[in-house]
C-alpha cells in the first residue's frame, strides 16, 4: 500500500503527451593440443575446478561472488503502490545450492511488504526560479510537474510496463536536476524515485538499482527530520530498501536496522492513521524474515500478532486486503511447519483462498498467492493431515503443482518473478517425479531466454547467466533422453547468448516474394536488428544516471518493436516458425555429414545421444557420473602442464586418457552399426564434457584401442551451429588468405620469437597463385583496426600472437595487437558468414569459463558464431613444440583443402584428420 498525500501544483502545466524518453591420430599423448573441425574446435581447458565444488570454478577464477544466497521465499517479495509482484536481486539456483535435494520443501513463504510510499506534494503555489537556480520556473523546463510525476509513478508501480517504468525513472532524474538541495519538493522526488528503482530491482534484479534506491532514501530521510509530516514515509521506504539488501546480501545489521526504522514509523502512525495498516504489515514482515533466518519463536508470534490487526484495518473491498491475507496465511503456514498446529494450516488455507478470489485474472499479485498455495499443499502433503483417504497424498501434490504452474504463467507478474516460480516448479516436479516435470523444464527454458533477451549488452547477459542454474538444459535433456525432445531442449537451453545474437542476423531473402507487406516487414526487421546488434553506449563513472536510463529505455523500446515485427512475420504463410526453437526434425539435418554425439552430464546420469540423419536418436548410459567426470577434468588439469610437452613423461596424461576411453568406449561400440570405420563424427559436449579431450581418448599401450583408430573426431558447440557452418556459398577462383602476427603488443613483457618464422612457414605451405592469394601483416602494421579489416576481407586466416583471457568478463578476452586488444566482442559483432577457415596460434584460444560452460564463450567460439566454417583452437599454452606441430597440421589441412577445391567438393572445410 502506498501513502498518498493530497495536494497539487496549481501553477504547473497540464500533463503533456508521453514523448520519447530518455587416417588416425598418433598415440603420442603430447600431440593433442591442436584440432580441426568443420565447425568450432572446442579444445578443452587445462584449468580445471575442484571436483567437489559444484560451481566448477576455473582455477584462478574468482568465484562469481554471488551475494549470500537467499532462501527462495524467505525473501519478502515486494509490491509497490498497489502491490506489484517482484523478486529480489539474488538470482539463486533452486536446482543446485538454494533448494537442497535433501529438503522436501526448502522454500519459505513469500511475504509482501509495501515497497514504498509515492508522495504527492501536499502544497500549491508558484515555483520560485531563484530556488531552482534557473532563469525560468521549472514548470516550463520540465514536461511534468512533481504531482504529475507522482501520479505516473503510482501508475507504473501498479503495472508491469518496463518501458513506462524506465521512462518515469529517467524523468525523475531530470526533475532532481532542477529541484536542488533544500527545495521543499526534493524529498518527495527522492522518495518516489527510490520506490521506482526498488520496484525495478524487484522485477529485473539489477543490484545497482537497489544501491541507488537506498542512497536516495537516506538523503530523503535527512530532508524529513523529526517532526516533519513525511518522516514516517521516508522511514518506511528506507527500511524496505535495507530489508531488500539484507535478502540480497545477508547482512543481519540491515535487517535489524530495518526493524528499528519500521518501529519508529509505526509509532508515528497511531490508531486511526491512514497508513497504520501498512506499518503493521511491514514490521510484521521484518519479524517473519528474522524468524526465518534466526529461528526465534518470539519473532514468529510477534509477526502474526502484528498481521492480524493489519488485516482488520483492511475491510472487504480494500485494494490491499489480498496482500494482508497472503502474508498472514504464510506466517500461519510457517507456524504450522514449526509446531504442527492443524488450526494454523486450516486458517492459512482459508485466507489464501479468499485472497485469490479478491484478485482479477490479470492482477500480478496472483503469482504470489499461487506460490503460497503451492507451499501450503506441499506442507499438507508432508504432514498427511488431509491425505488419509485413497489418493489423498497425490491430490495434495497435484494441487501444489497446479498452483506453482499457475504462478509461472501469470503474465502480468513480470519475467523475473515468473522465472523464479518456474525454477521452483522444476525443483518440486523433479523431486517428486511429477507428470508436469517436462512442462516445468520447457517453461523455465523459455522464460530464461525471454528474460535474457531484454538485457542491453552481452556482458550483462553473461553476468546474469552465471547466477541461474547452469544445469537447467542438461537436466531437462537427461529427463527426456529417449526422445527428440531432449535434443530440442538442449539446443534451446544452451548457448543462449550466442543464439540471441544470431537471431539479429537472420537472413530474410525468402520474404521478397511474399508481397509488399512482407517486404515492409523484412526492411523493418533488418533495421531493428541492426540497431539492436550494435553495442550499447559505454558510460563512464561520471555519466549522468539519466543518460544511462535513457539508453536503457531506448533499448527496451527496440526489443518491443523487434518482437512485434517477428510476430507479424510469423503470420505470413510459410513463416509460422520464424525464429522459434528448431524441432528435432530440423536439427537432424546437422547429421547429414556424419553422426553427432551429444554428451549429457547431469546429476541424475551421464549419457550420450547419437543423432543420425534419418534415424531416431539413440541414447547410451555412460559408465560414469558427474563427480567422476569432474575428477577426470582435474586429472587433466594436473597432467597437461607437465606432460604435454615433448620432454614430459606423459604418464599422468595417458592415465587420464585411458580413463576417458572407458567413458567413450560404449559410444564407439554403438557407432559401429551406424558409421563406417574411418569416417568423421562430431562431438557436441555439454557441462563438464566441454573440458575433456574426447578426440584423444585411448588405451595408450601397444596395439591398444583408441578413438582415433576408429573415427575422425570434430566438435560443434550446437547442432544449429553445424547446420549454419554447412551453408554453401559461391567460391572465388582465388582464395584470399591472410596471416596476422604480432610478436610484441602494447604492454607485453616479452617478445614471441616464433611468430615471424611461423608466418613464413605458413607462406611456404600455401599453394601458388591463383589458388591462394596470400598476404601477411606483422609487427607495427598488426594493429586492431588493420586486423579487423584483414579478417573481414580474407576468408582464410592465421593468427599468431599473445592472447589475453578474462574469466569473469569473457567477452573482453582478446588477441593482443600492437595498439589495442582485438576482443571477443569485436569478433562476435562481425559478419564472417563467407569465411572458411581460421587457425588460432595463440595460448588457450578455446578455453571457456566454468561458471557458464554451456554458453561456450571463448575466442574460437566467437569466430565460429560469427560465421567461420572451420576453426582450429588451442588447449594450452603455445610454445616452440606447438609451432612445430602446426607445420604438420597446416600441411594436411592445405593438402586436403586443395584436393577438395580442385574437385569442386561442396564441403566447407578440409576433411583431413584431427591433428596428431
């Protein structure tokens, strides 16, 4: 509930219309670093996590430092104005750490507190230009008066309209520039802006909004000292902000301070005060939070004692009665769980049923009430109080799943809140093997994709992905292994960041024959995609917040227009599935050049799915588990640095490769009835499989078995990527090939002596013109801009240079040129769809991050997703022995490519073996 103070600005202008706002591999284990594939070579990382660490943090990588995880539902999910469904910023992982498997029901009730009080001015009169330090009164400088801003703020707080909320936040920042410190209206503006920022934090989960809201609330409280009529509202707002921060970061001091502030606010609102119910509710919510975190029975009883008079002050028909019913019901349910009093359970259920009947179909608050009902039925199921009859236990579970399903589908509830609800649905449906498990997984994957699509930058998308369950897609696939649906879910739930970037580059040439309207849509789609594909403006620390807000609002408007255009295109005959996730029948086309083996590593099992071009998928349970695979990755981490070189004894490395052979042997045996010996196969690894040297698996003894004795291995990060890599383009009679070398970039501590000889080696290996048109860029000429131009103009290229890796910001990883880094983000923004081949002679160019293994974010992947058909990447550091190995690799590649070129083979890349 929001407190509104009557009043207006008589001299302010009328509201204006809304405007725009702001052969086989050698068994030499030391020669497994370089690989070749028709698609991206995912060469595994030699930095491996502690296998006991579920987060699989890379060696040397700081953990993502997620703020102290909240117990989902312990957090007091907040409303603003007429309460709006929202969640906290701590995007926890209910499939992993937050909802332990040992807990039947680990989520706590979700209470609603009144997020903040939107204040009107409460006074009238002309604004003095001297107060504003402006030449003209503010009404003529601002599009809306403070009261008009407050009215719009109230409207925004009651609806999930992202664009409108962003615009109002931007306008409030503009207003604060005019109403300077000391002005009577500044406190109201600060408070209202803080409420909107906290509302946006609850809906979208950006912690910067929360920090900013608390700073503004603190300033507003200073402007409302003891005796000020608006002090209670400022106390309430600051207390709510501190409580949100407590649930996000877990600092007990914030919660205790919030309780003290709410007590003071309640004292200023005696019996008869309009907002007494609000203060009773909010203080009760804080006590319930403290009970959840500290387990003090007195806090729970105090919370219930406060909620009952709060409810009594909200008669039937009051806007916020449903909120109060929901909160009291959750507390009673908690007390039932704690003490087993059946009367508490009965009263809780009745309150929730009443709360639901008070809300219209599109009211966002239905989301929380449905979640509360789901929790209640799960509590009932555990207790067995209502399950004495036949099927009673099942009925309670079905009712719980029905309500959590309904919560995830409350469209007005906002994407983030719905995503959290769907993840809880996945957790409970999986835990109880409920029939809605597949639907829960599908809903979660779709909502995650939708939520990620509104983020303005790829770096922000990656940071958010790190906070969500990294095993969502593989867990979904593991549950549906024996159907094509498993492959569909993997394709939709992995490489989300790359997929969203690729959507903006979708060709639409086939629309040209569908009429004038289709042509208009095609043009609009291309224009909007081009605008969205551009990197957002970077803002320095000194940039006005209003400018950053305007940029964010612009991006959201573009996303909305782009989505609308896509929907219109789908209405055209033949385009009903435009940009929808591919069906298995479409994905099978990736296997027309040979079988694809998708490796799935989940907590429940580790499996392989063999995909053939025309046959149903074949699933194989592998003789390993997630723990053993993590330990195997660790073994490679320890063995590679000391064994990979020519002087290494290779004992530890060979032991690890033997163990890996035991894992993939069942796949090789099954492939015997599907693919010819010596033919090419493609691996599509997920989860920890991304960090294993699959192609090099073998027994490493005399006459021993190995994967390379049976098949030629290549890799692909996804099936869609492989299909894209095989798209044919007309070939030029002369292939442009550039070799770029930078032996001493800016800031380097040493020179790479082997760069110049390596490029000369590449030149000597090239066929004579006109087959190859070769050029070389080195030394001072190898700058960032020169390299970008060369990459754009040459369909084959070789890079020899230093590499910089940024684990926490992987899109800032880069090839180091003479002046500036050539980053992964620079590469990802290029269109290299006509390019055939890239050889990356730099350290660890195919090393990804353990925090998001299935996003496959590294330099080699960037080139693949930019369109390069074949990429050779490196697994560990490149030294003189690696360069010597490169000679043999390049010789085979060029020979294979030349033979294919001469025979006009349509294959996009050489078919030579993996280097060995």
